[in-house]
C-alpha cells in the first residue's frame, strides 16, 4: 500500500514504491519536451525527479519548464529504483509546489574564475565539487575526534580572543574590546591547552 512521507534524498532507498515528499532546491533541469527532468538537492544528496504532463497537469508542467536554478521546491511523487539515476533512485512526480522562485542565480553550470567564485563563496559551497570536499573534510574531522574520544581525551576549547600574543607580534589582528582594552585574535590555543593538560591530563 502506498503512503506519503516527508523524507530526505539519502533515505529514498527505504521508500521504494511509496509516495514521498521532498523539500529542496533545484540543482539543474532539462527537458525532452514531453518530460521534465528536475534535479533536486536537499543537502543529503541529489534526486532526479521525472515530471510528465499527464502526471503533473498542464499548469504545473508549464511552471516546471521555467524554474530558475536554486528555486526552493516541494515535490511529491513515487520512488523508483533506477541504477542510471543519481544515487540509484528517482521520483515520478505527482505534484510540484514552488516555495520560492529564484532568478539570475550567478553560479550557473559553466566555467567561472576563482576570484568570482570566492566572491560568491556562500553560493559556491552548493556546487557538487565543493559539496564533496566539505563532506570529506567533515568525515576526516569526525574520525580524528572519534579517535581521540575513544582514547580518553577531553576537548578543551581555548579562547578566540586573547590579551597577548603567544607567537610573534608582527601578524597579530588587533580589535577594540568594548572600548576598554585591546584584544587580539588568537594565534594558537597552546598556552590554554597546556593549562588544560595539567587539569585533565589528555586534552
């Protein structure tokens, strides 16, 4: 029996044959005239959503043909297993709701210079390459943390602002601390962690 559930793209394998609702952003789209292929991303993955005029209706089908990249969408449909699809699963679209239409998204699927991408870093992290790099980085940091956690180490956070330098003073970043004194962005947590080691041992 089919049922509708709100889920994420990385959980689609649990809902094959069922009707689900996905919320996300339009990563890309293409059309063969009678069918629209909408690539939806939600942070957990990318899903190909296949929309036909017969299933979606003329009005929504026409709307889907003019969606801008990164438009926020709610898509409901039936999950199908397909080895050719990103992640191995796709959605046969039954309904489409535009939560927020996007226009003139600056980072389109084409070559951009590094300077341009750094100026749009908050958007660049949505691209597939940057997304993959940051996920790998998160996995490595989690593995390092897990390694230390299982060996009895205590996380000891040192201050971000300090009253003095622990290295050379030529590259200190000075700030005005509420008009009372000067403070600096820390160069290292070493001095505080040394104090923490004497309290906890392994930090």
